[in-house]
C-alpha cells in the first residue's frame, strides 16, 4: 500500500495519540522517501516510512498498535534505516509537532549523503529523483561537491567508482532540464 503525505500526517497523529494514552513523549527522525515528501513535496507517495525513534521500545509498541488500528502492513514505520544513520553530527529540522510526538527530518545535505550511500544497485527512479531534487535544492554543480558532502557525514565510508559514475549521470540530467 502506498502512503501519501496526508496519510503520513494522519498515522503520526494517531501515533501521538497512542503515546499520549500511555503517558509517553516520543521523537522520530524521518529519512528516505517520507522525508522527501515532508521536506520538499517531492513525491506523491512512499511504500513505508523509514525512521529512527525514541524511546525505541515504547515507540515500536505504539507503531505496532497504530498499524493494527489502521490495517497497515507490518513495517509501515520501521527503523531498518538505522544502519545508515551517521555518527557525525547533523542538523534536524522539525516538520510536524503533535501533543506527544515531535517529527524531524535531517538537513538536506545529510539527506543527500544518506541517499547516495544507500542508493540501491538498481538505482530506482525514486532514488534518482530524490537525489536530483536534493542536488537542485542545494545548487550543486559537480560530483566532487557531492562527494565532499558525503564525506562530511560518512568520513569512513568508501564511495565506489560505480557511485561516482551514477552521480555524473544524474548531474548531467539535472542540468539538461
């Protein structure tokens, strides 16, 4: 099932209510496609919401309950992306605030770095469009500028030649349009 921006807001509002009933204040950092939707209105929908959240156990329990109440797929809101979260500092921007839930997205530079490192081998159209949107938004002109951003947040990660070639192709298309 595809999740629209309106559905994201509804489900997160439901999550806040669930947390309120349990006396818990939650915090969620949304990344990936849902972050692109909330920050840039860059997509119509996403398959799931990739995020990290606190307090982890209580949030997972409440996410499960909201999923059941709304007949959502398991994993509709998941933290599998936590393997891609950098240990380097990055700015978070609040995008939604509910009574018992604050919702953040990372700054655009960080989103770009994360998108590039997690870019799937098959380079799906949504990956490419998200990267294009971020490159345009940040007014980047070269693969070197982009690689510098990736290294700022992921200094110990290897950036493959394949990724650099993909970035060159994406940049070429950014400046065609």
